C-alpha cells in the first residue's frame, strides 16, 4: 500500500505525457476547441455581463482552477486525480438524481391528493350545471303535473311552486360559490405565504453566497500551502520555491488588479452578477496578497525546510484567531473570519502530521497518495486497516481486531454507523469543507425546488377554482333570469289580484333573511333584520317564530353545516309566505 514518495509525480508525468500524443494533431485541435467553447459558454452563463472572445472567456474560467488552457484540462483528467474527480462527480450526480426523484415522488403524491379534492368538487359542480341546463324542462314538468292534477288550479299557485324550485336551486348555487370563495381565499393565503418564504429563501441564498465567498478566501490560502512539494520533496530548501512562487504571484496580482479596474468602470445590467464578480476578484486579490505578505515576512528568516515553514504559518494563523476572538464588534462577520482561520489551522495541522509521518493520506479507493488534492482521508497508519470500502461505494470503520470475512450483517451496519460518526475526524479538512459547501448548496436547491413545485400546484388549483366559479356564476345567472321571467310574466300577473305593497314588503323580508344566512353578518345587520320584522305587518305569532330563527344567527360566522343552513332558510321563507296576505282571484276566470 505504501509507495516511494519520489516516484509518484514521475509516474503521473510519464502517464500523462504518453496519453496526449495518442491523438493526431487534428484530433488534438478538435478536442481543445470543443473544451474551449464549452468553458467559454459556462463563463458566459455564469456572468452574462462578460463580453469577450471565446478564447478570453475560456481562459478566464480556467484561471479559477489554476489552469491556463484547455489542453491542461485534458492532461489533468487523464491523471489519477482527474479520474478520481470524474468518479466523485459521477457519484454526486447519482446522489442528486436520487434526491430529485424523491422530491418528484413527494410532489406527485401531494398533487394526487389535491386533484382528488378538486375532482370531488368539480363533480358536484357538474351535477348542478346539468341541473341548471334542464331547469326549463323541470319547470314544464312541474307545471304540467299541477295542471293534470287540478285543471282548475290557480295560476299564482303554479307560479309560486316554480319560483320555489328556482329559489332552492339558487340557494344551492350560492352555497357552492361561497364554498369556492372560501377555498380560493385559503389558496391565496397559502400563495402569499409561499411568496414570503420565497423572498426569505432568496435573501438567505445571497447571504450564503457571501458566506461561502469569505470561506473560499481562506480555503484558497490553505490550498496554496498544500500545493507546495511538501511530500514529494520534503527536504528541499523552500527558499527556491518561495522565490519562484513570488514571481508568479506578482504577475497574477497585476492581472487581477487590471480586472478589478476594468470591472469598476463597467456598468452591468444585472447588479447581482456584477457584485458577485467583484467579490470573486477581491477574493483572489486577498488570497494573493496574503501569500505574498507571508513569503515576504519569512524570507529574511532562516527557514531550511517546509515543516518549519508550515509551523510558522500555523503560529501566525493561531495568533490571528486569538486576536479576532478578543474583539467584540461585528460578531457575525467575525464568526465567519474565525471559521475560515480555523479551517486553515486544521489544514496546516493535518499537513504537519503527514510530514512528520504520524498520519497518511488516502484517496477515495483507500489507496495511499502524496497529494492533498487527491486525498479524502487522513488517518494513522494502524487506523488505515480499519477503514473498509464496500462494493456499493460506502465506507465502514471496523474494530482493530475484527476480521472482515467473519463479520455479520449487524456488525457491518454498526461499522457503517461508526464511520458516519467519525468521518469528520478522519476526512481531510479540505474535503470536509468541500462537502459542507456542497451540502449547503444542495439543501438550498431542494428548498427552492419544493417551493416552486408547491407554488405551481397551488396556482393550478387556483385556476381550476376560478374556472369552476365562473361556470357556477353563469349557471346562477341563468336561474335568476328564469325566476325574473316567471315573476314578470304578464299572462300570470293578469290572472291574480295581489296587494302590491304588502307583497313587496314580504319579498324584502325574505331577501333580508337570505343575506343573513349566505354571508357572515355583522351584529348591526342582524339587528336591522330584527327591526324589519318588528315593524312589518306579519302576525305576532309568526314574528315570534322569526325572532327565534334570528337568535340562531351568530355574528361574523356562517351557519354550518350546509344542511342546517338550508333548513333554516326554508323555515324562514315558509313562515313569511304563510304570513303573507292571500291574493284575491277572479272566480269567473280560470286557466285555459
């Protein structure tokens, strides 16, 4: 498992060198061109305000990862680290696909439940629509039945019976519209809550981006240290490396400052994108300046090896942590700074342990590596034997004296639990940081997908409810028109001699009682109806019955259930109609 450290980079270099010449010149150019176009498209999508050639956009994107051109990407992907990167990406894509599938199943279940409710409601509406379409036929059947039963029946009796049928139907339509209004109000409230939560999520996302940017600055600083040849050439004098590194950093600093000046003088249509780009440039400048200052401070000191250099960097980092902890202003901002410094501290400590041969680095396949960019685990020598990778790609941490060949299923499950409990300790700080950032982003994506899915479901339900309400109003309008036609029929009105004033007053009383039951009346509305009954010409006995019905009304509430509400309205109408004066009919005239 353990290999000679000095042989690793040489083997990787030989492998990479032998791969690229396998392609002829035309194939190499085609491969490079495709990669270059792809990277340029990604950069343009990430920063729509960026304008430039394909080459400049691709170069800018690759610079984020320390690469200069597309050919270097090809080299990297063919190395062991590149293959591990591809494997990690594939696993992450599979995990995300599983989570997305789970969200889809949950949304489908919620949609099915809501569709079932709408189906039941639409079924009720369909029944009432069918009834409304046949209202004229119902009137004819009812009138013919009365005429057959009693050829000498009075016209006003037939008319009254037809109006009663329409009134009952109108009551049903109004109650359905009222139920739809209640559901629509609930949907609107839910949508308003969803919109508020969406705004809060977007604000949290912006704060998380700033938080990640600040941590990335410290992460980049740590990476510059871990990129040193501390394991391949541990005894090399760092002075030569530092001088070479300083010249590169100075060039990079000039380039980023030019970008900063150009960005400052450029106005973007998207302020958020412009601010994101500004933070990215500032982060690079901060990282470079920090490393330059560190190298400049220690050039004058006698540093003979990388271990001593890392020890000085660790002392400086711990000093900064103590200094920030002693401050009391801006605690929230300081928390992020302290967290970033602690990340650097953990990374430097782990590097020193590896340099002192107290711990070793392992990649995803649990093979020993000598490059922090390829490492996932950092463990003691004896602990490496306890770390097992299962066939499904999961990990387990077994006891030191356990034999993997003889372990039971329960013991393996316990070993997996042990790994989950210890993974933060045995994973490299660099990997823990990347995993934490990925988890934060994934949680944010899931929250947004759930809110978008729920909002879409609610909007669909609202549209269905609005269409149902419009159809119900059309049906109600047809019934009301038919009722008005019956009441204003001149042939019917000529055959009855009614007292107009009492009839009008009784009709108004009925309307007052309808308003009480179809809405949530206020206390003053209830008292007005009570006064109307008191001042009407209704007999005292009927007034007493109506007063008892009024007592059943609760202010600001609609009577429930619907059956009780309809019975109440029927009792009120029957009491009022029984109390109304009977019209005098000419006995010499009968229906023809």
